[in-house]
C-alpha cells in the first residue's frame, strides 16, 4: 500500500506566499513585499483592539486615556482597510493610509499625554520609517521623518506647558535631542539600505527581462536553423523527386497514347478511354502526393506538437525517404509497433528521420553496399526508433564529436555538419535521448528513445 509523503516545508512556504500575493499587483518589488505588509497591517488591526480588551477586562478606561483608546481603534481600522486595499492591488495606497493614520494618532496622543509618557516605546514610529522607506521610497521616508519630528515637538510642547511631573519632563527634554539624532541616523541607514535594495531588485528584473529576450532570440534562431536544414535536405531530395516526376509524366503520356491505339466499336473505344483517364488520374494523384509531402516538409512553421501514430507517419514519409537512394530497395522498413504514438511536431519528426536516413545512406559508401533499416519498438512510456546501416561505421573520435554543429567527415561540398546537431537538439527538446552503437568498418546503429504519448 503506497504512502503519501507529507508536503515539504519549502512547498508549504511557497503556497503560503502565493496565497498572500495579490494577483492584481504588477510591480515585482511590490509583489515581494505584499505578504509581509499584509501580515503587519493585520497584526496591528487585531492586536490593538485585543490589547485594549485585555487592559479593560476588569477596570474602566483611565482618566485622560479615552482619546488614546479612540485613536488606537481608528488606527486599527485603517490597518484592516489597508489589508483590503493590498488584496485589491493598492499596496502603496494602503501603506500611505496606515502611515497617515498612525502619525495622526500619535500626534493626538502626544498632544494629550505629552512626550514624557510615550518616549519609553518608540517602536510604532520606527516602524513607520521602515514602511515608508521600503514601500514608498526616499521622498516618503524623509516626509515621514519630518512628520515624526513634528509629533515629537507636539509632545514636548505639552510637557513644557501642562506642568506634568518635573522629573519626567526634565528627562524628556534631556533625552529628546539624542533621540532625534538616533532617528536621523536610522532614517539615513534606511534610506541607503532601501535604495540599494530597490536598485538591486530593479537590476534583477532587467536581467530577467534580458534573459527572457535572449531565450526568445535563441528560439527564433533555432527555428531558422531547422528551416535551413529542411531546405538542405529538400535539395538533396531533388534528383530523386525529378526521377519520380519523370515516371509520372511517362505514365500520363503512355495513357494519352492509348487514344491513338484504341480500336473496335465506339463502346470499346469509350471504355479504353475511361481506363486511360483513370490511369492518368492515379498518376496525377501520385505526383500531387509528392508535391504535398515536399511542401509540407519545407515550409517554415512554428512548432505545433500533436499526437500521431509512428507507423502511419513512417508509411507517409517512406516514399520521400526512398528518394535518397539510387537503389530504392536499399531502404527497408523493419518491425514497426502499431501501438507506438508520439506527441511532437510532425515536421520535426520528418526532419529527424530524413537526417538520420541521409547520413546512413552516405555511410554506405560509393559502392552502395549493404542497406539501411528502420525499426520502431514500443514499451510502456517510451518509443524506441532505430536506424541501422551497414556502412563504414565510426571511430571513437567521430562518435565523440558527431553531434557538434558543423562537424562533418564528408567533403566540404557534400554536407554542412548540421544534420545530426539538429537531430540532437530536437530529440532533447522533446524529452528524449540518443543511443549510438558503431564499429569502424561494420556499420552504425542509432536509437532514439522518446516519451510515448
């Protein structure tokens, strides 16, 4: 009985990030910050009311703290509204709202209670600086710093004029300048850090865009390479196709000559002419099939993968493959499993077979000894297509370099060295692999293992 393994922590973390990343955000930097900002706002929106509930569980609101309670609740409401705004793709608007709400709440609280009671915990104000720097940028950071400076002076003004405890006020006045200097240093560090972070993320995004463009250009060059290879193979097929068309035309002319040799009654002459026309139709269909196959193979199309039967594809391609041989009987179709199906571009499949058979034909040598055999075997999950020749084979160095672009053992005017390189690219692009067995002087066996459809 199979056991289902629990999901890894990394996959759980990725799913959590995806759930908290709004799809409406287009900026990559904002998308990365959105989960943390939402959690922070949600924490403030929930923690502030819960803290007050815990504080007031067994006692009334202390005198003078009603306004503080009201401003905290307003800040919590602004935080929850900010979460909703982020979910709708308005991250910067949500952060602006929260900063304004928290600055306003702090200003009212400091005006009511004075700086002496609030200098102990500076976390909310420092948090505002961090959010402004990371999300809104340098300008917002320094505007927020000046806003905090204003809040500080409001609290100092209250301490100075309201006659609070003298020692507390003296401590506030004494610690104020050092605190402002600390905030200034923190703001400067955040300025430099946030700028470097955003510049790094922008550079990373540009690098990613450049990489995607380079991959697109490489794919386009690959398409051009495949098309050039098709045209090269089509050129090598020309002589055989011309021979076939000559045969087609000879058949048509022979049937046309029947009109001069027809004798007998008018009914017999009419039957002979009908037979001749049927023969001409068959010959014309044969010529049309050759043209269609060549045009389909030579045209430059984008990759269009489809599921097809390998046996049917080989039967359709076999007449064109035989054009590569002076002696058509040298190419033999061996055992082909009818259950073998592939999911790939048919033009690419044709190109792979034509390249392999053309190289096998060249390996037979000038005396055209031996032959070439194509076989297809099928097992669960894979299709094994084998092309075997009884040619001169390859030595170890040739086997090592056979898939390199522009490497060829043929004379310069007989090959470009691109055929097997294209075969290698197409097979690996479709999730397959290539096995080569060759002995110098004894022939070569090339097997393509492709995932079955």
